[in-house]
């Protein structure tokens, strides 16, 4: 099991990744959907892991939605790159 301190470090790292992805999306001249959605996915997974120690239902639900959106974005990026979209 993860101790409270480690959960906080993991959560802070996840938050930093999500904020970094947002800044990347706002300030980069061109945005890679793989980098943007992948960074969001990893950040949301880390925050979800930290929530297993410091549980908060509202935050957990938000992270689940964030994960779903990020996975959807990665699937869309893959399909776009592979020419699979109509």
C-alpha cells in the first residue's frame, strides 16, 4: 500500500502533468495530440492512484472522466494518423 506522503507526491506529479499539458496546448505553435492526450492520461492516472489513499469521490469521478476523454483523444489521434477516419 502507498503511504500518505508518497500518495501526495504522486498526486502532485499528476497535477503537474495535467497543467503542463494544458500549457502545452495553449502555448505551442503546433500541438501533438499524442503528447497532449498522453500527458493528460498519465496525469489523471497518477491522480487516481493518489486518490486511492486520500479518497474524494468528486475528484475520483473527475479523474475517471479525464481518463475517458484522454483515451478517446489518443484513439482519435491514432485513427487520424493511420487515415482510418472517414
